């Protein structure tokens, strides 16, 4: 088995072997944490091709002769049952449903054989990596890995904090982009655009919350008999804001048997 370091310098276009992942993992959360580190270490991007849920697995087992064997039934906590991981160059070419005349480019489809299955092992009550083919038919390198979006971004916390300050000060995108490149961050222009968009979105959310708080305070100050209540969800977020003016309360006090109709937008259709 050739290590990733050997494949890093392979320019011939021949098969490149990479180290396989560890076989046993206690849970899907543990696997996911390990999987992220494995992909970074071996410079691979591995999408999920197929997923089989626990319900689907039990449905298939019921159609077999082993349907009455309780030893093969899956416990509650093992959903999904399995996932199949492949190389992004290994997707099968599909016929386009587009009616346009412009030809489609498939620059990453090389029928790469790399794949493995992560499946729940009932006997050991652990996830097992199996049926692996750990060979690529294309170059696997740090340079190739850097072209994928998953490898890009601001990974230095100090640089990230300074970028936040630049965004708050209204710095131009070109200046932020140049700053990130000067500090060896793997980004392209679209990553900077996303940073600006996320920052603007967070500010608008804060502005909305402050505006809502001001409206509620003004409503309560307009009349001492005005009442407002804020109900929170289980997650601690604002769920429902209820407002009752003094006039509404007086009318309801006189005609309590009157049907109250929700006047929210489109709720009575």
C-alpha cells in the first residue's frame, strides 16, 4: 500500500493507492469526526454515493429467510445502517435532460474505482469500514485537493478575527481578498463574497431583533393597559409575540362570548 506522501508526487497518471481508514468506529458521530481528519490527511474529497436507512434495512430483512432471527435486527440507535463513499471522479456519466445546444463538460469523470462502505455491525455494535477499493486512477495531491471548496476558507483564527474587523469597518472586498492571500489563506474571490454576505446577514438579524424590541417597548408605553407577551421555543428562540391593546381588552370584557378570529395573513383560507 502506497502512502499518501508517495502519491503526492505521482505525475504519471497511473493508479495511486492511499491509506485506508480505520476499520472500527463506535458511532456515526465518532466516524464523522475521524472522517474529516482522514480526508484532510490523505488530501481526498469523498462524497456519499448511497445511504441505507435502518427502516430500509429492516424492510429488506423481512423479505428474507432470516426475518425471524432477532440477532440480525438493528437496534434503535444505528440509523442510518450504512453509507457508501466514492471519489468525486467516480460518478457515472448521466444523460443530460437539458434541451440547450451548449455541450456539458465532465472534467472530473474518470470512472475512478475508489470506494468503501461504512456499515453497522450488529454483532459488535460498531460501525465497520468494509468492501474498500483504495486506489485512484488520477493524481491525488495537495495541489488538486486545494481546488475543492471543502479545503478553502479562513482557517487561522487570528486572521479570521482581523477579517471580521475589516468587515465591520466596511473594507472593500478586494482589500479583504488581498489580505487573505498575503496571509496564506486558501481562498478565491467567491469565498470573500460569501464572507461579506454572511456578515451582512448577521447584521440584518441583529437589526431586526432590536427593531422588534423597540416596537414592543413603544406599544407598552402608549397605554398602561396595553399588554404584550413573548413566548419562546424549546430552543430559547422567540416563537410567538402576542399583542392586546386596551381597546381590545375592554371589548372582550364586555362581549366575552364573541368569537375571536385570527387576522394573520392567509390563516383563514
